[in-house]
């Protein structure tokens, strides 16, 4: 997969006002798997960190914390699956699956990010991107990096219960690298809160788009098509 030169965005064919199929099923599936997994992971993680609702009595009689941990790690596997689906579809899906790719090494990309931030400060409908814009691409790159960090540190901590086991051998090296088990717990919790911050901004931008752009954004992540208008940026040629 080769990149093509561009200043900010290389536009596709001229658009007409219509509905256009943008998000393919694997993209939509991974989005909702990730959304559900992150919600459950955060709530169960809060309980594991501060089990204020633990039932009274002997732990062996109800195994409540054990069940919460099992649920936590089950949805950790679900998040890994969702991320892998999304990464795989980046390479085999349509070009909208690759739109917004963060070209960190290109000055024009930073200009596009800044311009997108300015656009979001406006109160009128401007030209919008059919696929992901550069700012969204940057935020998703950060999101996947945080998910990767959470996966490595989370399963490293899980591996401590079985020294020499699969997860201990695979990612246990991260514990001494990050300063020991306690510090890994702290980093794991911190990045979990950073993911929450990302989710809050993500929801805000979605509500902003729904209100001002009227492009069927929420419907598109459920069904696939979005509404487009002449002048919208068709990010069909970010990568080809």
C-alpha cells in the first residue's frame, strides 16, 4: 500500500448531494465492539481498584471479585479483537477505512489538523470530510496506542498470577521496564482515564457534527451511508 503526495487532502471525484456508502460493516462492527468493551472495562476496572460494593462475608462463598476480574479480562479480549478487526480492515477495506491516516512526517498534515480545529470552532456548516479528517486520524492513532498500552500492562499484571505462564512470558517484561507492579498499576489506571477523556471528546464531536453538519453521522456508523454535499472533502485518496 503506497502513499501518494498531497498538500492537505487529495480530493476524489466531484460530489453531488446524495447518500454515499462510507463505513463498511467490519469498521462499524469494530467501533461498537470497542465502545462496549471500553465501557465494561472501565466500570469493572473501577471496581477492581476500589471494591466498595463487595458483598459481605467470606470471599470464597460468593467469589464476587473473581467474577468481576473474569468479566474485565473477557472484555479485554473483546477489545483486542475489535482493534485487530479495525487494523486488518485498514489494509483490506475501502479508502474510507484509511481516511485520516496521520502523516506525522508531513508538515501539510499538521496544517490540516490545525485547520480542522479552527473549523470545529465555527458555528456554521463548513466543508466537511466524507471519511475521517486529519484531526480524527490523530485522535484515533492516540486511541489505538493507549489501547495497546492498556493491553500490554493489563495482561502483564494478569500474568503475575501465573509466573512463567503465557502472558507472563509474552508481556511480563513491561513490569520491570515500568518500575515494578505498583507503578504498572498506576500507569494502567492513568491511561484508562485518558481513554475516558478521549471518549468524552469523541462524543462531543459526534454531537457537534450531528447538530451542524446534518450528514447522518450517527446513522452512518450503524448502517454505513452518510449524506454528502457539493464541496465536502472526499477523503477517498488519502492512501491508494
